[in-house]
C-alpha cells in the first residue's frame, strides 16, 4: 500500500480552474479539505462546487471565495443556504435516488471528488464511512480523488468500500466528525407529534426516518413494539435503544433481512461507534436504498417525513419558503411513493402546526414560488401535535376539513373563512 500523504494545502493543489468539485456530505463532510480549497480562491477561477448536504464550520461567503467558486447544490443545508440563494449559487431539483445518474451519465461530469474515509485495512480498502449516498458514484466517476483519511471515521460495511489506489492525494488527520443531537432538539410539540405518529406504526413495520427531531421522537414511543425493521435514507442515535432492547430486529424485511439499511448516518459519536465495523449495518448506494421499487418490497413501510407548509388540498412544500430555497427535494418522494406501494405501508408527513413565530403551516394556498415536493396525489397521512388525518381517497372539500381539524386553534377561524371562500356551497357540510 503506497499512499501519497501530503498536507491539506498540497492535496487540493491538484484542483484546477474550471473544475467541477464534488464534496462528500453530512457527517463525512471533509471540512479540512474544503477550507484548504477555499483558501486557494486567489489563484483559481470558475470552479464549481456540488454536494448534497454539507455540515461543519466552513467559511463559504468570504468575498474572494464568491469570486472564484460557484455553488451548484443538490440539496440546501443550513451552512450553504445563503450562498445557494445568491447570484453565486443555485440549486438542482432532483430526487435523491437519481443523483448518482447525474454523475454516471455525465450530466454533471465530476473532475475532482473531495471525500473523507476510514483508514485502509491490510489490503488497502477504506470505506466512505457515514455517507455512501451519491459519494460512491462521484468517486467512481471523478478524474481525481482527494481523500481525508480520518481514524475517527467509522468503518461502515455495505457499498461504500473503496480502494486507496483510487486516491490521487491523501491527507491523514485525526479529526472529530460533525455531530448532531436530534434528541436535544425535541420540545413538547415535537414529542406530541412523535406520539401521534407512533400510533400508526404496527409490529413488523419497516421504518424510514427523515432528518430532524420528529423521527427521533417517534422512535422513543416504540419501546413496546415488536420486530421492527429499518430501511431508511438515514438513521441516527434514536435506533440504538430499540436495537439493544430487541425491538428492531429486521426479521420481517424482504430486502436485506436482518440488516439495518441506510445510505447515510448523522448523529452523535454514539451512533458512529455503533455502526463501526458492525455486521448488522449496511450503508448502500442511494440509487438502491431510495429506489421506490426496492422500498415497496418490504412489509408495512412507514415513511416519516416533514414539511414547511401544506395547503388545504394536500400539496406539500418541503424544500422552500416561497421562492427562497431552504432545503431540497431529497428522498421524500422516493419513500412517500415506496411506502404507499408497500403492503400495509403508510407514508406520513409530520410537522408542527405552526412555525416558531406562530405562523400556521396549514395554509389556504402555498406561498408564491413555493416548491411542491409531495403532490396532493401522493399525500396520505398528515400529523401535527393536534392529531393525525388521512387524506388519501378524500376529495378537496374533505381534505380541507380534515386539515383544519389538526391546525392550531389560533388559526382555525382564518382557515374556515378561506374554506368558505374557496368551496362555496360545499361549505355547508363544514359542521357535519
């Protein structure tokens, strides 16, 4: 094994003007390499950066950076939100399951991939650690690969095994991974939503959890369940107690029975240690994990996702606040559709009834410019802290009444007025 180990500055020196650079994401965000690359802004121009979801302390919006780099993001995470909504960046609407195709089919040719990996074994094989997602495709398609080998990156089994001979340059640094504690983010409203969603989950169900505090709150309410499985875009610390208590067994899954299946992990050091060299965990390419045809083969798939707002007919905006790009399409529709097609499956949108400023998330009409991620033809269950309703098979009038029933009391009068204005004579049935 012959590794070309250099400094971060030397490692990124192989990036040239005009290159498209893929950045590994989530807990695997190679912050050291990214910061070293941005520090070269004065000698580079027209470099395009692309990624799914980056985390960590990165100085994106320095004036010299904006002059030399353009952000073409596949998902908008918090630390790039300002950049993605500026004249120096943009967002590519795409299902998470289809991002590898952009690289494989050269729709987005990758010149350089910046990745963070676990140390090589005796044969020289590393793993992509906590994030396989589309990084595997980026590595396979990149002309050059720059790797940060980090002893603190867990060795995670599955698709993300890459040989160190693929790396053009390497840095070897012991650095803490980014951590997110979703349990600490939970409040009374979140816990009520979690409890409401938990009432829909049956023994033997296969779970998918989106990002955020609500999925973690759901998991806390499943301590009396049996024989649950995990086939999820991501998972976090909340699964650990359920695995330890023998509640998550994966025994009824049809796809990779007995395995916890995901495409990336984001949480605290506890989950990173849990997945390290764990034969019960498989992180797979996102084109497999998020394939709705694969998802539907598992029994009783429960897909738990979130929304920014929902209109009275069931249109789900989950990626923008009006025209301001807040996040992305991600894998929501991959799993909402897969769960709907699963035998006994339940696609669920869980959200607080209001924003932190007290604005209703259940609205007569979506904001101008808002993106519809889940259409009203795909929506089924919607949960807030005030209950759960099922919109599937319901007409527009019925949907509006159901959604009003789980809206915040402070906003029901406004919603009822909008209901009467929109549905006219049909509104006679409001109190029935």
